[in-house]
């Protein structure tokens, strides 16, 4: 047997054992990405049902787990797309005349919005309190921003893929990424210090 | 190495908005040479944007770690799992009649 680094696979045992082997994993995957546990549950169910339909065509080039995750991922994208369609008005342009929450017209930080060191810069990546503030701040982002942020940082999708999947132009994508980051950072500063 | 003109420097002097935009783009994508020069110039004179840049990286790292699926301990409730298993069993017992 080849010596693999991966943990010994839950050998691909077929649909009978899907719930036992993958339900929790898929549920966690969905929850971290859509922030609505009930919807996440439904997506897991839909994933299993869709997988059953496609089971005979599954070519087993990947593991069951990878295959099921890919099906779920597409369903998560559908959720993102729906959310962003209902929030098109949240896209903002870089040079929009709308008043900017964070920057003066010159581009300088507004007073009261100045970034200050908050002591996490050199912190070990282990801090439960900071984690929970981060989560809370992420929840406050408008849906489309949150989708973009999540895809970028959690799934590390390429920006081209994200644009294609969410129907964004590249420039809008970067404007949203920027705004989302500025908002997140500001929220952390307000709640952490 | 090319340098920025005085006008280009003046444009970047107070432009924290553009600098932070370029920081985001640099940390998760690519920026052009001209943009890199503009950013470097701004960072050489703006303490706040240096702070922003460090914090932005930290946020990226924390977020990635926080949501790594392997770390997650969420469990689907047993009742729902049972119900799912029943659904699957029922489907398996009754092959689709597409064939």
C-alpha cells in the first residue's frame, strides 16, 4: 500500500454511510459560509439528495467527501448569488459621490476613524475573544460584501472565479473587498480596544 | 528604477483611501508597478496606513484560521441525521425508474 500522509480514508463506503461519515463535516462547512444554521441544514439535505441522483454517474476520480463537498459548494454559491441579487444597490463605486464613512474627499482618514494599533499585530493566532469579535464584525457586513469576503479569505477562490460566480466586474470586486476590509478593521478597533 | 513625479507624489500624499485600496489589492492579488510606487511613497509618510496594513494581514490570517473546516466542531443534531438517513434508505430501496 502506498504510504499516504492523509488520515486513512473513511473508505468510500457508498450512500448508506454518508450521513454517518460526512453529515457533520458538510454541516460545518455550510455553517461557516452562510451564517444561517437552518439553511445550512437544508443545504446538507439537498446535497445528499442531489448526490443520490448523481451517484451512478460519479466517476470516483475523487473521494466521496470531495465530491459531496463540491456539490454543497455549488449550493452555497446559489445562496450567495441570490443574496447579491437582492443587494445590488450595495455595490459602490470607488469615486462615487456618496458620502464616505471613513475617508475625507481628499482621501485622508476621517477624524475619529484613524487606525490605531490594537495590539493584535504581533499576537499569536490563538485568541478566542478576538475570534468571537471577528465573527460578530463579519456578521455586520452587508450580504454581498460578506459573500465576497468569505470567498476570498475562507475559500481562497481566485478573484476571477468570484467575479464570475457573483456576476461582479473586477473593479467592483476590488471596491467591495476594500470597503469590507476597512469596515472590518474599524469594527475590530471599536470592539477590541 | 522609475520614480514618481512631483504631481504623482502630491496626489498620494493624503490619499489614505487609495493607499488602503492598494494594500488590499496587493495582499490578495496583484498591483502594477506604478501602483506599488504610489503605495510605497504613501507608506513612507503615513503611520496610520502602516498600522492598517499590518492589521489587514492579521485579519486575513485570523479569518482563514477561524473558518478552517477541520477546526470546526459543529454537529448536526441527531434527529435530523436520522431523518436524513431514512430519506436516503428510502431512495436506495426504491431505485429511480429512469432506466
